[in-house]
């Protein structure tokens, strides 16, 4: 006669995933991935919204909400790596309502360079157009074509008539990117300056967020 076997009851306790989910602007993906390579495996998961949404800031908060709503169902620890990005404070208002932290700073130029150095650069020349590694790589698409300058060169004075210089805030010491940044300044008929900043505030923010998440889940 066959004995009945008691089946183990499934556990109702679900462990929260380890690590932290970072929701970021796609323009920062390369830099964030470089930083997270130095962290323990699984400490951070990155998901991005399209970088082109800088041209459509009304899409950013709804996009963040979709990703955050999905992540909350899994019990993930969430942080956001975005500036204000033209949303007029809407990102911060939404994140505060959800008690979700964001990397400090109004935009990536200050985040990379640091507030005091950024303020000093603005004090030195208010009419500054900033470039990062991402913007240098995609200058043709974002500026020359995206702003219509390739097709309508006369728009240069409308967009850049009040600018005096291009300041390239570099994340990497790459001679090819430096040459492209100089060429970009020449295309805009602006003076050129260069500052190597590395990853600025992002390194400490990502490392701290990862450590906090691991402490909570340990």
C-alpha cells in the first residue's frame, strides 16, 4: 500500500532582490556601467530611458513612473540618476512623492564638474555651451542635424548668437573625442575650452546607493 506523502507548503515569504535598481538617462549609460564594473556582481542593475527625451521632457516623468511602478512590485531598492532635464521641477516633485532618491544636482554638467567648479566656469563666462563625452560622440545627430543647423546654417546665430565658447567637460582622456570637440566648437564658430572631470559626483552616489541597498538586504 502506497504511503501518502505530505507536500511541503510553499513559503509565503518573498525575499527582496539584492542590489539596487538604477533608473537613468540613456545619455549616462556608458559612464554608469563603467562605474558599476568596480562594484560586486549583482550590486547594481541599470535601466535607462531614451536620451533623446531631452528634446521631449514631457515624456520623462511618465517614463520614470512606468519603470518605478514595475520595479516596486518586485520589492526593488530604486534610485534615479537624472537631472531636472527641462521638466521644470516635475522629476523632483514626483520622486519626493515616492520617497525615491535622485543624484544631487540640476544637470549632468554640474554633476560631472562639481558645483563649485561649475559655478566658477559660469562666473568666468556666462555664454558657455557645454559638451560631455556623450554629446561629443553624437554632436552631428544632436546638434547639427537635431537643431537643423546642417540644413539651415543661418539658424546658428539664432541658437548660439549669445554664446562665446564651448566647454568640453570630459569623462575620459580620449584624443579622438578631444579633436571632435574642437571641431564642434569650430562648427559653431565659438572659442573652445576643455576640462577633464572624470565621473564626478556619480561615482560616490552609485557606490553609496549600492552599499545602502546591500545593508538593507543583508
